[in-house]
């Protein structure tokens, strides 16, 4: 990627960092229950949402509420561990695995997201799991939760494969979790509480405006812990047009298309901006927890669109390109 391209990417994101305006939009709610019997109907609904607003929410996805609750509980317990315990599990450059704190700086804001997170990318987790003595059951719970999110993501992606004219198993093979090149990630996120914050702290962002690098993001939120906003469009100067709150509903998965799938679909599927704003004075000010699964094509998977709009490239090369554009670094 040329320096000119890098600068253009950074300039585009720098224009979306202000608060902007807000508007109400209906977020498509799609029921995945009885999936294989209803696949044609579900496919049409997913395609409509993904080519229009780029966001949708899923019910009937099959992940048990008990497992979701357990994942949230043990995620909170992880973030409550002593700092020195978490510091022994650091995210290392190029791995997208491990713990980081106030480390993700968005080009849209130039400031760190107000959060800590723990990334689970299965082939890269050597020496990064907390011990059973520190947090019993963490690894088993997260392995189960990761795999169930992967299965939901593959159902959704199989619908897109049908519409794009791809082989039915293209995305399953392209996100093979048995491969050492697997790079899908489960991210546990803890946005810091604002109970004792100063007025100037509320000018920051819990997560600045951005698009995701992956194919498909599955986000789990907790009731009463809001702040997620989406923006489906930009004006001719690249500025966000209007932001819409996405209310958190326990058990409902909020999904968005990522940049990788937008390219892979020759721009038929839309990757749109989203962010997490600070709470307003009359809202819950405590810590916010969410869990995201990023379905990201394996490093050796070839991204080749149905119409040949873009040159084919591997999942590895695509991520390297995006990291270089957004952060001036490579993984």
C-alpha cells in the first residue's frame, strides 16, 4: 500500500470523530429459528438488511441464554483480576490475542478507547489463558462460547454465499477453526465505569467511530448497558451523517458486516460505521461489558469477489493492508 493510500485512509477516519447528529432508525430483527427449513426466507431478510443498513439483530440463534450469562459473568471476573495477573497475559503485536488496557487508538479520534479487552484467537493462545487457580472455568466457558458464535456466523455467511453465487461451504472452509491460519477472534470488552469521572472525561469515547476489519461481527450486549451507535452513511466529504442508538437487549445478537466481506462481495454487502458513546448524565454510569465475535477469514483464504471488482488477495494480506492504512503498523 502506498503512503498516499495510507494518508487517505487516515484522513477519511479523522473526519468522523466529532459527535454529529442523532436520528432514530429501525434495526432489522431477524429470527434464525428452524434455520434449515426457513433458510430461503432468512436469506432474503439478511440480504435486505446487509445491503441496506449494514446492521441487523438476531433472535432464535441457538446460543443458550445460560451460556451467554455464564460468559458475561466470567468475563467480568477476569477483568476484576489483579492488574499484575492480567499483565502476565499481554497482547503481543501481530497476534490479536491477550489482554490490553487503554491501548486501541482510533484514527477517528486520536485518543485511546476507554476500555480494556481480552482477545481470544485460538491458534495464538499459548501461555495466554488465565490459570484455573486464578479463574476456574474460564477457558472451558470461552471455548464453548467461541465455537457457538462461530456456528451462528457460519449460518449467516452461508446465506450470503447463496446470494453471491458462491459455493455453499465457501465461508465455512474460509474460516476453518482447525487450521493454524484461523484468525477469527472472540473479544471480551470492559468499558470503564464513569461514576467518579470528571466533566472532561465525558468528551472521550468508550470506542471511537470505526468500521470492523472482519467479515461479520456478532456482538452480545447486556440489558441496561447502552451506548452502541451506528451510522449507515457518509456525506460527499466522508463525514458521518447521523447516528442511531442500538438499545441493548439481553440474548439478542447485534451483527454488522465488516470491511473484509464488503470487499469479498464486490461492495454488495455494506460495512458501516459504529461507535460506543459515553453515557449521558441521566443514564447508567457504571462499567459496560460486551462480548464480540469477529468472523475473519483465515490467513490463507483467498478473497475473490463474484464480479472480479478487486484483485484477489489473501485474508492475511487484507488485514496487513488495513492495519497499515489505519495504524501505520503491520501485524
